[in-house]
């Protein structure tokens, strides 16, 4: 079976813009999803559930992919340089809803309003990686979960430095990877940046219209800079298929 999400004979995702160049698609996807992200943030969001994850993904990517908001139908993997080319084990396509519902069940047991800021960040660092590890969509999973996390944190009356996470995208993704290794999971990396991002006072940004210049360049922004280079997800051919 070939990956049905790709143009035939290509590694480019089928898209509504009919772009066949990977770099051009990356730029268009980033710009359109960022614009939709800002619109969603202005509107507000409080649907913290499996359906809420689907809604966020659809809003972010509906201008690019006709499958936005729909769970993937294939199994995927992503060769992580951080893990010497090994992939985190994402949920099988048939188990996506079940695994998400299970992650939500655990998350909803936490008495979030009873926690100190430090304990709140520690629990976020442990409860959101299971949602991320499901990787319910063919692409756009990390952005969807980070957006969900932003709304969740602010729902509990904290301010969230979403620009810090945007400027530290490589670190954030690596932190999710390290928090998704089963008994070997390391949560301190994600917890560290969340402690800087979750605030009790409003966060001030400059009013410069240039997006790159509008991101604060303070000390905490320098801590999380990485040389991360994105790697595409791949269709995962399971052993059962290889035996056919």
C-alpha cells in the first residue's frame, strides 16, 4: 500500500493549493495555519475533548488539506534524530479515538485548580504528551496540541507565553519526544519551558508589525534555541503487511 496522502510518485502531501514543491508547501502551510491560529485565539476556545482536538486541527489546516480535522487512516512514523533515527510509537490508526479518550480520562482526574503554578506545569508536562503521542493526524499534530495546551492553561486563569513555544518549536517537539518514551520518559525538558511559559502576570510583547521582530529576545528565549531540522512523517509499513 502506498501512502494515500501523497501525490503519486512523490513525497509531497496532496493539498488544496496543488503545490508540488516541498519548501513552497511548507511556507504556505505555515503562513495559513498561523493566520488561522490567530483567528482562533481571538475567538477563544474551551472544548477540551477528543472532538476539540479535531476542531482545532480543522481550523488550523482547512485551507491546505481536505483531511483537516479528520483522523489519519494509516499508521505513521517519524525518524527522530534525537533517538538515532528511531520513531516514537504513535497510536495505530484503528486506536486513535480510544487512545485519545483514555488520555483525556487521565487528564480529567487532575484537580487543576487546586495546584500551585509549579505543580500545574509539572502535570501539564505529564498529561499532554499522551495526547501528543497519539498523533491523530497525518501532519500538524504538534501545532494542534500546543494550541490546545495554550487554551487549557489560560482556561485555568494563567497567562501563557505562546510566543516562547513558537520561537522554541524545535525544543518543544524534542521535549514531547522525550516525554513519550514509556518507562524511559523524561518530563523535565517539557516542564522546564512550561515553567517559563506559564505566568501569573500578563506577558508584554512589542507592537512591531514584523513578526520576527515582535518575538521577545530575552534570556528565556535564548535558552531553548536549537538547530532542529524538521523531518517528515512517513507511512509505516507494519510487519503484518510485510508478510502478505
